[in-house]
């Protein structure tokens, strides 16, 4: 073997060793269970992958509980099988929802599909926010420039929606954005 080929082979082998050494996991790295049950390393910039893996765990839990559900797609979307109205009263479905609830992750911001709002809809949301603050919900946020509410607290509102003050403000301000002042009894 000529010297230059031997040097190239040695350098190639060394590069391969270093590359493979980088595939190991450090005990301090965060991991997420994959569909096969073996944890995989997730980098901090890979929130979508982590989200989809968490959705897969949620779907697996639902299936184990007897609920028909499709596989999640690359964005974590899935669909329930069967009649949606019937599912709302199906004890198997309701029990599965409760049992698996802790596995359903919050959707990362980049995956949310928010509709484009008209200037009238954006102004209505701004008026709604002003109304809420005028009705003693002082920390109610203004919508962003796109008209959508900012995400805070992992997708949960910063205010207590069960607070009687908030309920009164929602009743007073709801008609501004098309919510009925008195929604009436639920159907389904």
C-alpha cells in the first residue's frame, strides 16, 4: 500500500472513530422515549421532534386503553376513529382521556396553525382586551400584531378562568368577539 493511501486510510479510520464516539449519550443530556421504547437524545433546538415523540406516547396510551386513533404525522397531528359525538359519552374514551391526559404535551409555538385574521377581527380582539381590563381583569393581554393572543404559561392563560370576576368580564365582553353573553345548555 503506498504511503499516501495508508495515511488516508488512517485518517479515515480516525474520523470514523471520532464520529461514532459522538453518537454516545451523556447522562446529563435530556432524553425522550421513542416509539420503540428506547430513549433518544433530544437537543434543546428540537422541540418539534420531542413534541411528536410525546404525542406518540399519548397515542400509544389511548390505544392501550381501547381507543381507535391514527398514527401522528410529522407535525404530531392525529385523528380519533369513529363518531365524535358518540365518543364524548363513551366510557372507554372518557377513561382513556383521563388516564392519558398527563402524556399529552403542549403544542410548540412553531406548529400552531393560526388563521390569518382580518383587520376588523384584530380590532375586535383589541376591543375585547380593553373591555376585559375595564371589567377588572387587569392582566388581560392585548392580542399580538397578528390578532392572536400571546402564549404564556405553556399555552395556559395567565388569569384564572374560573374566577368569578373573569366570568363576569367574559359575559360582558364576549359579544365583542362573537361569544354569546349566555351560551345556554351544551348539546352532545
